[in-house]
C-alpha cells in the first residue's frame, strides 16, 4: 500500500465517504468521481481499514459488558458522583460524594430489565411505579426522602441476594 492509499484509508475511517476521502488523499476529482471505489476494494487498503477500525473499537467504544456493569453499579449504588456546593455556614465551596438518586437507580434498573426481563417489562415497571409512589407517601417527596427511599429499597431482603 502506498502513502496516498494510506491517506485515503485514514480519511475513509473518518468520513466513510469514498469520494471525499479520495480528494483529501490527493487523487484527482475525475478519478474520485469514477474510480475511487476501486481504492476501497484494494485488499491491502481494505485490510488496513479493517485493522484500524478493530483497534479503535477496542479502545474507544464501550463494550456491552462495560455498559451493563455501569448500569449495575448505578443500580447497586456502588458508584458516586462528586458534587460541589456552596456551604451556607462558611460561604465556601464544599465537595462531597453523592450516591445515585432513587430516580437514577430506577432508571438503571429499567435499562437492565430491558436487556434481561424476568417478567414482562410492563408488569415490572408497574410494580416499580407502585412501590415508588408508596415509598414517597411514607417518607415524603423531598431530597432527603429520596435517600430514605433508596435506603429502604436496598435494605429489603428481595434486593439483597
């Protein structure tokens, strides 16, 4: 593979457009319009593109298991978020770690259930909504109540396997 073909391949990885890739690699406009597809079909160019895409996929795109692990960590409240807030007492910015809210936990649970439904998703969502409404009534619908609801859900034996 020559240098111009490599430039074509690199541009093709970026844009996916054969014509534009050929122009940027230095081919004539006439050739780009009529025969640029031949460059993409060249075995060495095709192999180079495939190898580069495979390498990019491994390092930059989350895998299915990474996504599921992330959702599970949110659902189990194993992940935290750094929050900065102005302290009314001192007037200084205070940093603290915040666990996911009940809404974020339920959203992560819904996303996981879409992928691994135990019972029909509609029934599961209905159950979650009823349980959430009941808990909101019990503890009140405020920020502190969100933490109490989350604690209550994770203290229940059916969630602690």
